C-alpha cells in the first residue's frame, strides 16, 4: 500500500498493471477494496488505480470541512503524484459524485468518465427528498451512528444477488466511524449537499453511465444524466442492484472494456 500526503490527510492508494490509466473511486463509508473484482479482471490490460478517499479505509481524516469538491481535489493530487496527465475515471455511488466533480473542474485531466449507479444530486425526486430529509435531519436525532450505518448498508444492498456479502462488507468497512462520528457526519453532509444537475452539460468527455437493473432509485438520475451529458451512453447491468460491480462483475467489466475501446 502506498501513501500520499495531501491537504493535511494521508491518502492510501494502489496502482496495478500498465497501460491506459483507469482510476476507480469507491462509494461512501467503504474503501478501495470495493474494486477487487475489477482489479483482478482489468489490471492485466490497464493501469488500474484505486484510492481510499480521505476519512475512508486506511486514509486519515484531517478534521476540516468536507465537500465533494475537496475529495475531487485529492484525486488531482494523486494523479500528480503518479505523473498522470489524463485518466479514465470510474466512480461508484458517492464516488460517482466525486468523478463528476473531477470531470467538471478538471476536464483536461479526464479522458473518459464512467458513472456507476450514482446520482447528480440528492433533492430531485420525491424519493430523493424523503431520503435526504430522513438522513440529514431526522435520523441523527433518533439513531446512533451504528444504527445509521446499518440502515445505509441495508438500503445500498437491497435487491442485489450479493446482498448478504455486500451488507457484511459495508458494515465492516464502516466500523471506524463508531469512534469518529464527526467524520461520519461530515462525509454524509458532503453527499447530501452535492449537486451537478445543472452543470452536467459542461461535461465534454465521452461518458458511460451504468445502473443496476434492480436498483430503480437511481434510474431517474441515470436517464437525466444521459440526456444532459453530451457523448454519453447508458447501459443497464442485468441481475444487479446498487452494488453492480459485485452483483454482476462480468457484465460490469465487459462494459468498461467496451467503453475503453472506443476512446
């Protein structure tokens, strides 16, 4: 495991293989280990880069304010450390928010964008509004961080064929927040405050949007991103929920390889 000091935090990262650089950004409250099925399948063809976002996994928390934009700036520091002028960036869920911000603020660094079961904001559909209000206002008043982690984990893994394994994984990865509640709430608020909806048309690089067949909560966002982003294509991963890169890694990886071939 390699490390990088950036903006007061130590970031843990790994780089595998050689070839076209492909940066993977993980989801909320977990770590770069989310991408093990992709590292195993793709590192023989590309330079696969994974990283623990600050406050996640083996990366430290700096105690400052968090935002999706600050997470994206950390990724720029990582690319600079690796000497990479451009990458194809793949972000899942919360990592997809970071990937969008990266492409919007640093278009010259992103050759292609892959958005995996992510959203452009948290306050669009009635479901979004309810979830955002519940998580941002009501839940912290009545549930402990441990209970909130369990609720988020169940929500993220519902309907997926790997639900049991993914649920245990998320709960295990989130244990650090039981003794660091401040960072938990900072990351949560960063996710709830993010919005790229009316900036999506500024994304100019080729974009692949993927959603899991069974996790309908993100489908509206996917269709709107497909409509707003120029040069975007939309793929539905069959027999998959929100954790689509685990639920159907073969189809997920094949779509990535097909997209890479078009660049």
